[in-house]
């Protein structure tokens, strides 16, 4: 059985205290879906905000002084947002897992659709680990590391990949809905802006805001 999940690369919280976060194994992968606990959503939101927590330059407004506003500043002001991660594919029949590469991000997940449509090689990283996706007619080959001649691979048909992508999109949409509700409770002053930014990162429509308490 082959499964696909949108995943976020997670680092250690390092004393983060702006909101509750789950203790997740550092340098691991957090699958995003509507099934996460509140603390897991908090960990995901921390990671996405931290990916974009870069000092302002150019035309961006200066960083605010307040700790929460400062931490969210990049997420709320960058035009090109980034979230470390991508789509993880696992073949449970062989035990092979195809992971996002160093040049991959959740914001690029729709590149998989373009790959399915036009068949051009899709690369996700560079040496020493270069995951690539190739299409040969109706067959898709996912090579875990193109730098190795004997790299493990996952092969599946184009139709199956389209179905997996549909499932990944549902998981992302469910996570966005869950994160919107989480933001209304933990970041009420920033809920609308954070939700819009998260929808931008995930390349999804902005969901309806939850009613104010």
C-alpha cells in the first residue's frame, strides 16, 4: 500500500513559550491533517512562523517590539512565504519512504500536479541527497536519492498518484480549518491575518473565520 502525507519538518522548541507546543522529536516530520491535537497544531504554527522569522529589509515595515508581534512579523509581512517540508510518500509493501528534500517546501506542493500533467522531471534537493520524481508513460518513479545508483525507489501509476494528491490536498485543507480554529483561541488579535498567511503558505483558499466568542 502506498500513502502520501503533507509533512512539516520539525525542530526542537528551544524554550518557546508564546503558546503551547507539543514535544515532537527534533528533525522529525509532522504529518499535517485535521487529526492533530491542539499542542501539535501549536508546534506546526511555531515552525511555520519560525521559517519566516527573518529581519525585515527593503519595503517591509520594521519588526515590532512585542515578543508575539515580532515573532509573527515575517509570516504576516513576507510576500514569498516558506514552510520546510513537502509531500512524503511511503510504500508500506517495501518499507521505502520518499521524503522532501532540502530545496522542497510545502508552498510548492502543487508542483506535483504540474509534474503529473507534463511529465517533466521534478527535483527536490541536491547532493548529498537528491530526491527526484520521473514519469515514464503511465508510470511514476520516485527515487529517494538520485546521487546513489542503487537508491531505493517507489513506482506507481499516474492515476494512483492523482488520487494520492487529492488526499494530500484534503489533509492540508483539514489542517488549515483546524489551524484557523486554533488561531481564534490562541492568537485572537492576529487570527484573520495568520489564517490568510497560512492559506498563502499552503496555496489554499482562505477559509471562513470562526464566529467570535
